């Protein structure tokens, strides 16, 4: 029974990795991967691409707000909605004939990731005890990396047929969403009969946490909110325009897609490093992740023609970005484990707000200032974001759970 119970728990983790890989790696973040080919076919210029990317970030944020309110009580409903929006949006992108049809589809597709993250945080938290959840949470969050790798490999095989790439992403999303729902089904003696302290059964009316956290919870999150916005602005440079900059600098199709695959490899490496880094405080991981986001962004903008440096920068960025986002999950869990899903939604919203601001602003500035200057400015924002959260270490607040 114990072995069966353990298998059931880790089956959920594997399915969660697949859903994050699909909604983030194959759908939301694949926008930058396919942007050069889509722009050529649909007549999308840099400024317009920035606005579409910003719209996607805004829709992501709205979806995550929905997750904020719904994840504690209805995580399975969120999984279904995430699957439908990400999969349906990907189909819409594949069928787009112009900017007017492409933009809304890309925005709708971004909602899936915003809904999936808080839902999976809730499901994992209700499956593992508090002191055992950090590693599985980090592994699920790192699903972005494998998704990016798969997206890049599909692009290499099918390029320049970006429409088929999006259709494959839609199918993968539906399969992953179904796997999460199947692996999370309650079983006798299974995970849902052994829930962590201070957590409520999913979709149950008993022992539920408060729908809205207390005032002290919001105050404790203020430093992380500000830091996530700033680093989100910095991270938007590579996510939205990294491959475009490489192509504009003379890089081949294969080289630019390889950079994207290595970016995904860096993100996937978080799975391997999650256990040895589990003893570090979330703020320390944030400082490391955000700092390396800045370094890699600066390097790619300054030397896109230096193949080794550019590929290395993308690899480091992938690891740093996923580590930083995982640190946000760890930080809000440390503040109040009972509202970890709500906290994840909140901080991922502010993270994406930063990326929306960055995508729109950088898209307007790139034709004027060039990649080196604009990417340097983005890196500076990430540095400020790293420092602002670390500087509040001595004033950390933790919300004690209700008895």
C-alpha cells in the first residue's frame, strides 16, 4: 500500500510537469520561438509583436487572478479550464490569417498557464505534507524547461511550418490536462486521504481556508510583489525578442532554434538541482535566479553574434528564470502555507505584469536603441528586482496559521 501510495503521488507530479510543459513551454512561451516565422507570414512588425505579447501577459495575469480566488477550493476546475484555453488558443493561432485573428488567439492561449500554476500548487500541496512539498513543487514548476526543449525540437523538425507546431502543442496540452485529472482522482488510502497540515481537501466544503488571506498576508508579500514586477520586465527581453535578436544579427535558423532548445535545457536542469538547493531560503534562490537573469540578458544583447556566448546565455537564462519563479512559490509558502496557491497566483500575476510592461516597452525601443542598449536596460531592471527583495531580509514577515 505504501509503495502504491508513493507511486500515485509522483504520478501526479509527472502529470503536473507535463501540464506546465504544455501550457508554458509549448504554448505561452513559444510565442518568442515562432515569432520570426509568424511575423513573416502574417506581416507582424516588432512593435505590434510587443503589444500582442503584452496582451498575452495581461490575459495570463487575469487568469492567475481567477486562480487566486478559485485554486484553494476548485483546483480541478482550473485544470480543465487551463487545458481548454491553452489548447483552444493554440488551435486559433494555427488557424490565424492576419494580426486581427492572431492577436486574440495568442492572448487566450496565455490564460492556460495562468490557471495551471495555482491549480497544481494546490493539488501538490494537498498530496504532500508541508515539509515534503518543496521538492515536488519545484519539479512541477520546472516543467517549463522540458516544454521549451520539446517546442524547439518540433520547430527544428517542422520549420518553417509553425502552424503544425501549434496544432501539436494543442494536442499535447489536452493529453497533459487529462493526465493530471486522472492521476489526481481520490483513491482509498490514496493521497487525498492524507492531507497536509493547514490545508483543505480540494473541492470539499470541510475545513477550508479563508477565501481571502488576512491583512498581514498582503503586507508580507509587498517586497516580493515589487521585486517580481521588476525582474519580469528584465526577463521579457529574452522571452519575447531573444530569438528575433539572434536572427537579426545574422544567426541561422538552426542556431537560433538551438538557442531556444538550450534555454529549455537550462529550465529543465532545475529538476536536477531542486533537491540540492532545497536547503536554501527562497530569498537566496531569488537573488541567484534574478541575478543570473540579468547577466544572461546583458550577454545576449551585447554579443548576439558570438555563438558560444549567446548559446551559453540562453542556457543560463532558462535555469535562472525557472529558479526565480520557483523561489516565488517557496517564498509565499513560507509566508503562509495554507494560502500557497493564492500566493503563487498573486506573485505570478505581478511577474507577468512586469513581462507585459517589458514586452511593450522593449518592442517600441528596440528599433530606436538597438539590442545592446535595450537588453542592458532590461538587465538593470532585473538587478534592481533582485536587490530589492534581498534588502528586505531582516524585515521578513511570516503569517502564522490559524489554530
